[in-house]
C-alpha cells in the first residue's frame, strides 16, 4: 500500500492553517506513555474528526508496531488484522505526510488513513466508523498533524529503552571489561609458561624437537606475548564508542526536525577524540533528543544551543533555548524532566533545569563515566585497579600457589625482582601477607589458575 498520488504534503503545510477555536486541540505526545499513543491520537483527533476506532501502524518499530484504540466491540477483530501488510512501507520524505490509499470499507467499518514520517520513523494512522467518513480540508489538516505527532513519538519510543536498561548495559560493559582483563592475564601466563618450557627444551636439546623448530616456536610465542601486552588498551577502546561520530549523527538527526520548526541550532562537542561506554553514549543521545523536543515546545524559542563536554569524570550535556522560560509552570517542568531524570538516574547522573525571563531555558545533565557506586561497594576491585600489569601477573601467579622462585621462572625475571613486585602488591592492596592478598583477589573475581609444570 502506498500514499495516494497528489496528496503528499510537507511538514510545514501539514502544520499550517489555523482551525477555529474548539475545533481541534493538538495534545502533546512527548511525555505520554508508550503503549497509549493511539489513545492519545484518538483524543486529539476526535473533536475535529469524530470516529469510533483508531489504529496506529509503525511497520519498522521493534517495540510497538501496531496500537489499537477502539471500543470493545471493535478492538478484538481490529487487533487481528494484518495491519503491517495492509499499510505496507510507504515512501515519504522526512517531515512529509500523505493520505493512505485504503479500501473505503474494512470489515463493516468506513475507514480513512494517513501516513507521516518524522525523525526517520514512518507511522500510519487509520480511523474507522460505522457511518460515512467525509473528510473536509480542516479535518485533513488535523489528521496530518496528529499522525505527524504520533510518528515523532513512536520514533522516541523505539529509541527510549525500558526502565533499567541503561543500568544493565553499564553493568554488562563492566563485566565484559573484567572478563577481558582476566582472560588477558590468563593468556599472558600461558604464553609465559610456554616460553619457559621451550627455552628449557633448547637447553636440553630434546631429540623429539629440533633446535630450529624450538627457536621458531619461541619467536612465535614471544611475538604473541608482545602483541598481547601491547594491545592492553585495544579491547577497551573496541568496547567503547567514538563520541565524535555519535555526536555528529545526533546533530544531523535533530537538524531536520529543528529546521522544520524554524529553530536554528548551534552544536559543539569538546574532546572529540573521546571514547565512551555504550550505555553512556546511548543515554546521551536519548537525553539530548528529549531535551530538544521539550525546547521546541517553549514559546518564542527560535535558537538552540547543544553542547557535549567530556572530562575525566563525566559527560556533560547542555541544551539551551531562548524561549520564554519564565512561562514554564512547575507541572510542565516536571513533565519535561521525567524521562531525562529516569535515564540519568540509572547511571547515577544529575539533571538541572534553569529558566529565566528573557534568558530562556537551560537543561544540564551530567553522566558519570565511571560507576562510583561500584567502586565504593567493592574496595577490592578499587585496590586491584591500582596495580600495574606486571604486578597483576605476579598476583595471579600468587593466587595459583606459586612461590617466588617459580614466579621468576614463569616471567623470566630474577627472584629478587619478584620479591620487589610482591612487596608492591601487598602495599597497594593494603594487606600483610600473601594469604590476605589471595583472599582479596578472590573477592574481586580473580580465580585460582592451576600451575603448569
């Protein structure tokens, strides 16, 4: 199914034209619950275009592809209709809206439909009634405005994770980093042990293995060990996202929406080379989108400033507009901050909204790059994070039950150097014996590794 020819309109034309007072009221979608967008659309459209049932179809939505707002006598069979197939995937320009080409009668209901594309999301709206549905010019405008708002909200829903998702993503990222470090230590131990065994073989000149083969094996193992140690930070960067790329994508996405609303945006990112955990990046995009959508509703706003600033401790997001900030009531301010505070709260972030007459409104959100709560609750992990790579290797071998002499042989260093590293490990871990160090390592998740003869 495709939009009917000649009915394609721009977002500007869909929103132009004033209706008579009381004929149509555009109810905001931004803060409405995800599973009730169809009900909100029906409430918005009913005064202008009376109808019995309304269906929203977002074919590409992984969350809510079909929503039905209808009385009980119609909701059951409407829910059984294959709306995705019926509507298809209409091709529209960004900010465009059009009339859907539908059969006039569907299972006893007279129907009419529209489709719109906002923020990259295409949503169709079908209304039905038992009586005829003659649509006037003003009703057409009202329907297009409602479907455009519904499309924008469905885009937000698809990109706004359920409560707890951001916290879970951060925990998953931290666990992945812990496992990566543990596996790196294990591989380092294995390669070191292999090198030790191969070098022993060169000294004994075993008949089963020629010296040339042993030397080649030593070269391969040595290079692998160097690559492993030289790539200590590679895994961490690979598990993180380039903030500059994400900021550019977010900026381009918002520009189209702001341009349609005749709002000029000045965007700036400081520390463009920063790499940030996926949970932080996702939260930053969501907070920015929500704050920009809120700014679009502020009376008198025609300029907007977007800033992302990265420090060693946090990512700060600032969205400021020049609207009439003093006109924001307490209820509206709280509605605007509900989603932002929830998302920031999952990552232990802070949100502040500042508004002044003639100065506009400024939303500031600070997202910590590190989970300080985890560090406070796990002092063992905090102490272990202070160890250097060689000290981590020594501690891992200590947990495996090796003595200083064996550790020296494994790491190809002198026993005196091992004693030096052991002393540093005990000091940094704030323990008085090897047994206490082993217990602390176990609490932090470092398991005992069996020794290799």
